C-alpha cells in the first residue's frame, strides 16, 4: 500500500560538512551520554575530530581511588577520530512538506578513546 509520494531532491550544498560518526568500541546498548559532552574540536582540512566528555563522578561505577592516583587529570575523557574509507555510499535525508532532500555523507570517522 502506497501511503504517499514525494519529490526527491539531491543536494550538493553541504557535502564537505557532514560526517558519519561510528563508535566501534562502544556497545550499541550503552551509548555515550551526549549531555556529558563538554567540547568538540575539529581540524577540517585533516577531517580530524576530538570530543571531550565529562566523567560521571557520582555514578556507581566511578573509581574514586583512580582520581587520587591520576595527578593532574580532570574528570573528562576524550574520543579521537580516525578517518575511514567508506566501503559503500552513505546519504542523509530529510523529509518535509516540499519533498525528500538527500545529501551524501562522504566522510566516515571512527571515534575511539584517546589513550
């Protein structure tokens, strides 16, 4: 059953500004808490990204002894990107009143903890 028809628009206005972020070391059932995101740094010519997250120091899994041993460390951790060559073509789409707008996602960044 067809529930609707829409015009499709292929946009090239933002192809160098969109990134697909992957978190290969993080289980899908345990996503990063974006409310704890503190800062993002982007080096556009290199397509590198760093994300700083606050550590939940009040959580049951927080090791208070670690804080005592880690002199000079604040309560944050950093994810750093590695640019990957896409194995397929990705796109992002937006459906609104005038149609379905598609833009390609040329960059894939895998985010991993910075050690």
